[in-house]
C-alpha cells in the first residue's frame, strides 16, 4: 500500500509539474531575438494573431538602414523545435528549423548555424513598407490584430494596408 501511495504521488507530481511548466511558445513569443549574421544582423519576433495563427517576422538589418528585408513565416512548435514556413507568392516554399535551448535561452538555426539571443524582452518590428531609413516601429498589437491564415504573406495583401493603420 505504501508503494502504491508513493507511486500515485510521483505520477501526480509529474503531471502537475508538466502542466505548470511554460511551453516553448511561452518562452519565445513577443520578444526580439537577434543574431549576428556576418553583416548587420537579423532578428525574429514571434507573435500570435487575433485568430490564433502563430507567426514570426524575420527582419534582416542593413548598413545605414534598419531593415533591408522582411519575411513573415507561419510557425509550428513541437516541444523545443520551432518550424518556420514561408510561402512567398509563386516561389518555392522555404523552411527554417530552430531549436530552443533552455539552458542558455537561445534559438539555434540548424540550416545556417546562426544563434539567436534575446535582444529585448519587448517585440521590436520595424516598418517594412515605405521608408526604411527612419526606424519607425510597428506596434505588435497592430500585427496581432490582422486576421491571417497559414500561408498568407504581406506580398499577397494581408499586410498591404498596415501603413495606414500605423499613422
């Protein structure tokens, strides 16, 4: 009987702790993750749209400008693995696989050996439509408010009018 009670206690403790422990998405979302890519660097911000679609915005920084390229990815999280999928219009689907390292709070990209670290506990997304030189930021609330579907990108109209919402 004593062994049974110990076993039940162990099982309950395990189930309780696994449900309380934050999941990978909770660790990575709405922070700015930065990596030095041999040039000016790049960053990723993860967020969830109002209709529950997990997204990531990857921005590549340039010399003298805040952003030279922006890509918006669909996100799937499987334990500590984060899969980013980009479906640009009429182009080949691209994937990035990131591993979340809980030991040093980093994201490791298997494809190009980049390591992303938290550069800000707040999401920083630079305006990717119009003038890149002034470093205008897009509030994450605006991005989250866009009703999106998997596979939709700003090239095919989902973020087309976001500039008007900023002003």
